[in-house]
C-alpha cells in the first residue's frame, strides 16, 4: 500500500466540499473542530496525518460534516486551519448551538460559526 500524502488528501477533501460550503455563506453552522499541523493540544503536537485521521473519524460520526480551510473565509481569525463544520446551515447562532446541544457535544467542542467573507467580528457564537 502506497503512503498517503495527508496534506494533499486534506486539500482534496476540502476541494470536494468547497461548493457545498460556499452555499452555506451567510448561514450559521455548528463548528466541530479546527486543527492544523504544528498545533499543540493537551501536550500532543498534531501533524497532517493526525488531522486527516481526525477528519475521517469525525466524518464517520457526523456524515454531513464538511471540511474547509479557514484561509478561504475571512470570518475566521486564524488562517491555515482545517475546520470541520456540520453541513446544515441555520439562520441564527442559537439554532446552530442548539444542534450542538442536541448531539450532546460539549461547549468547547461545538459552537456556532457563520460562514462569511465580511471579517471575523460577530461571526462566532460560543455556547
């Protein structure tokens, strides 16, 4: 079996989801994760292989999950993150956060994010 280029695989997944994510612009979505190579979480330094495994695992749990790169939307303060969002758009942040509650996901692991190109201010609603 040939080794997987995880960086290229992540980009391919984001490219596949790009048009669906674009159709959610202006809507609030539940954000489930944001990771990148070099990020340290609980003492573990993530690499692209770990991020890809995480994306695949989340897709197994949430079949409508979409992958995007935060550099593509100015509603994210930090670029270069691989962000997983639920593929359902909501008209309010409260509704997106209610989806997180209904799934039983903790407040640190799921919150409302508006997919937009108008800057980061006002586009994140923590629970």
